[in-house]
């Protein structure tokens, strides 16, 4: 008999409480990103900040690419008082959410025309706190459900995430136009918009306070760390250094050693795929809103099209991606998502050649959101499958950091590239960046099939 789920059973999984919680957490996780990325670039461009400076400003999002550096602290370090009241995961979640909201308030009170440096510092704090929140939520998701639910939880998380991005993108543009000016720069409109975005973080805070702490084998972790400390003491280490050395071994060394031990020679290939998978859409994404401004689309036009068609296609893409992964496997849908994501960049080049065209913009945003939903649902599921639940926070932080580090680094030069070659050549170039990703997926799939065959024959 076939072990495939029926379409009805596959869809019913979205009604489970654990899946719905991930939807709310996804919203909290997705809200800050565009506020220091695409929406911020729209604000800066309206304030007549140069494309080169806008590109460099996107480097604040590199915090997402190096979060693995502090992920062991988030994974293993309890917070005073909060951890006793809420548990280790929920305490870190609450702290990061409060920091995000506070830093967004700080951004709201900085006019980029006169306070660009201060705005950049608050944006960096948003990115750092948001990356920390992502570490905890990813660990919470992996620890809260068995592997069979991970695709659905990833899709629910992604739906909330994309809805939040639409709120922080189209919603923020609409608010800035309504509260300020639709056709020119009005700092007051942007200030009120960022204050409202800070208030929306309350959804994540409420969810954190109401949800249950996942079951973590803290006693087992402490026992292993104590055994390591005793071993170091027996070797003559001073007691203070033995405690630190044991923590470093268990919290930092073991998660990374475990990954390379499990995947062997394929580990570097897998990391290469992770590093490149989102390169097309991230590099292009920095310039998309600046492109809309230069193409004379108003905030209302961009917000309306993104809000209506973007929301619909995001919901369809994320849900469809989760179901397709459950039906046909992760790597196949990973390939489809990468192909679609790279291909939609070509449509932006077409729009640049045709000029101001609302119908084409509607089509592009719809297809772009559909592709992103499918690709990200598959990618989150793939990353989750690579993670050992014993080191969930640190390992997933490593994967998601590698995922963003190279794309974010290259994205910082995107403004300078556009000023040199123009938008059309830039969009075509970002599409071609997706070709190596497709080859890497095929290679990884072949290595995975070979590994499975060898395991079955042994």
C-alpha cells in the first residue's frame, strides 16, 4: 500500500493547535525583517538617500547571517527570573520581542535626512533582536512536534511570516501614505508607521505568554555537562576553567561536530546549498522597493497590489508548499521552488523595459509571492530535517545563518551595481544566480540517494 497521505489528511493537519501557534510565531518573526530591509529602503529612497548608501544600509541584516555566534547562549543559558517563570525557550522569546519593539520605537524617532547614523544603530538592534527571536522560535518549532508535522508547521510558520512581511511591506507603505504623504517625503507618516509596527509585536508577546514550554531534556544536558566537567577536573583543570570548558564543549563543539559526523563528506555540499538557496531573491529584494520608487509607482499603488494579490498568493504558496512537500518529498519541491524564485526575477526586468504598468506589476507580485511561499516552505522543512533535536537551537541557527550570510553580503553591493549597469541587467543577473542552486540540489539529491542505498544494503 502507498504510504502517501490523502489530500484531506494532509490539509487537516493545519487545524492542530501546535500548527496554529506556529502561525502566530511566524507573524512575530516576519514583522521586523522588512522594517530593516525593503520597507526601510523605500523610506530612505523617499528621503533622497543614495542607492549606494541604501545598499550599504542593508548590511544591518547581516545579523541574521551571523546569529550562530550567539545561538549557543540562547540554546543553553537560562535568563535570571524569566527562565524560572516561563522556561528557557519562552523567556528568550519574550526578551527578544521586547527588544524588537523598543528598537522599532527608536527607529521611529530618527529622520534619515538628519539622523541616518542613529537610524542605522536602531536598525541594527532590531536585526540583532529579531535574529535572536528566530533562533528561539526555530528551536521551539523543532522541539514541539514530531518530524511528520514539521512540514505543516513550517507552512503555518511561513504563512504567518509572509503575512507579517506584507504588513511590514505593503501595510507599512499604505500607512505611511495615509498618515503622511502619498507622493512625497513626509517624515511624520513614517514615524507613526514604525510606532504602529512596534505595537504589532504585541501579538508575538501575547503568544509567548500563552503557549506552553516545549519539553527539553535539561536534566540530560546538565548531566552530560557535569560529566564533562568532572573529566576535565580529573585532568587537572582548575574548577572555574573546567566549568567553562565543559559548557563550551557541550553548547558549542557538540552541535557542530554532530552535524559533520552525521553527514560526513556531504556536510560541506549541504552547507553550500544552504548558503546559495536564497541568493536570487535576497540580492534582488534590496532594490525592489527603490525600483518601485524610481518607476514612479506611488506608495498606495504598491501597497494595494501587494496587499490584495500578495496576501492571496502568499497563503496559496505557503499552504501549497507544505502539502506538496508531504506528498512528493522535500528535495523535489526544493528544486521547483528554486526554479520559480529565480525565474520571477526576469519579470522585473520586463517591467523595467515596459515602464509604469500596474497590470504587469500585479502579475509579478502575485507570482513572486507564490514562488516564495512554495520555496520557503520546502526550505524550512529541509533545514528542519537536518537538525538534531538535541542541539536544535544551535544547529538550526547555523543553517539559517549560512542561508543568509552570502546573500546579505552580496546584497550590500546591489545599489552600486544598479547605478553602474541599470535595473534590467541587475534583475537578469540575479536570476542567473539561481542556476548554481539548481545544480547543487540535484547533486545533494544524488548523494542522499546513494547514502540511503548504502545504508539499506549494509
